[in-house]
C-alpha cells in the first residue's frame, strides 16, 4: 500500500514539475524571448524590467498560459466524467453537442448578423469579443439544456445517441450558414474554429477562472458514485447510488467545464479524450480520487504544451491550436489504448 501511494505521489510530482516547466517556457519563449530571471523578477514584482517587456509578460503571455492551463484541466476533467458516465473510451465534450452548440451561436454572429471582418483574432474591441463569447456560451448552454433535460427521461446510451444526433443537426445548420456566407465572414468563423487561448484578458479571467473552478469542484463531489457507475447502473443502484441524479449533476459539471472553454477559446479537440487515457495509463487505476486530479494535471500539461508548440517560438507564425492538439492527442490515445490492451478492462 505504501509503495503504491509513494508511486502515485511520485507520479503527481513529476507531472506537476513538467507542467510548471512548460509554464515558464511558454512565458519565456515566443516571438520575443526573455531570460528566466527576467520573467521571475517580473512575476514577483521585483527588478526594473523594461516597461514593454513587463506588458508582454503580464498582459499577454501570462493570461494566455493561465488560460491554457485552466482549459486543459477543464477538458481533461470533462472527458473523464463523460467516459465514466457513458462507459465509452471515446466519449469527450464533443459527444453532448457542446462544441456544436457553441459553433452555431458563433456562426450566427459571424456568418449572419455580424459586421464584415468580425473576428477574435483581428484586434477586436472588448464589446465584440464579449458578443462572440455570449453567443458561443449561449449556444452551448441551449444545447446542453436539451440534452440534460432528456437525460432524466432516457437511459444512458440514448443520451449518447441524442447528443450525437443534435451535433449532426447543428453541424448541418452551420454548414448551410457557411455556404451562404460572404468570404470575409467565412474566414472569421474559420479562424475562431481553429481555437485560441490568447483571447482571454484579465477582465474576462474573472468569469473564466471561477467558472472552471466551480465545474471542477462540482465534479469532485461525485468521486465515489463515479467509481460505482463503472460497475454498471444496476450495481450502483444496489449500493444506494441515485444514478439519475448523479448522472445529471456529473453531466452538468462536464457541460459547464467544456462549455466555458468553448465559449472563451473556441472548440478545442482531443484533450478531453487524451488526458483521461494518459492518466489511466500512468497511474494504472480506475479510482476517481486519483483519476480526477491526474486528469486535471495531465490535461493542463498537454494543453500548455500544445499552446507552446502552436505559438512557434522563434517563428513569425502561429499555427492552428486544434491542429497541434490533434497531433499531440491522437498518438497519446493510440499509445494508451495499445499499452492497456483490451479497452474492456477499463470499462
């Protein structure tokens, strides 16, 4: 027992150190490079750093890296919750239509009613950014309200199918809007769909951060019921677990996490699948008291690493974030599944 506990503690320590290292690298390196001492002095409020450098570090890179950390933690947790509830190793925030609903809200703004050139990546004013955030969050919330309402009336596999059908339906509506939209508006929507952690300012962090923390806290309240759900709903009910109520609140927590990230940063793929799988492989357990904090740390590490690569330190280009998460996430999923052998052992 002591050996297993020490191994897990060592694993958590290793991931935490790796995440903190990527945190510092992401702030130090970019289109403009800073020394570690300059970054640490600026973060601690010491030294007489260049005013421009201080602004770059404190107003641009620091909120972007914090957004990446929080987003990865949120998506990793949401993916774990959904994989457990659906007992499906490929379930992630996309399954419930979160990203599709958010995409519809943004598509309506960018492709139909917004002014030409409206884009989160074109130096948009604060009011325009908030318009897109509200549209994205509203679309995600509306979709999730329908799914959560129906989840109390049908079995869990039906919820999965309903979520997929809603995603396909919304995807069809977005495709129709894209077909009839102007080229400038279409480009703006495509830019949003790439995903970007650089759109969350300090003023928006006051809403983004607490929403993520609330979702994680809500999810952490159901660790033991989640362990019971892995054994099947009937067995969980025989242990006294109120499966419908647990399922509703767990999906609500996952929806809050995924919807918040999508609303502020765009649809970020693969992290919700990759982080839980890598956590299971690293810690060799299905205990959610271990898996939830592990998914938070692993998701944060993968997210900030993807953002670091996407920003291309030393280059003058910024790569699409979703392309990098796919390149990182897909091999992780394949390797984890191959190492674990039969997926049925986990579900």
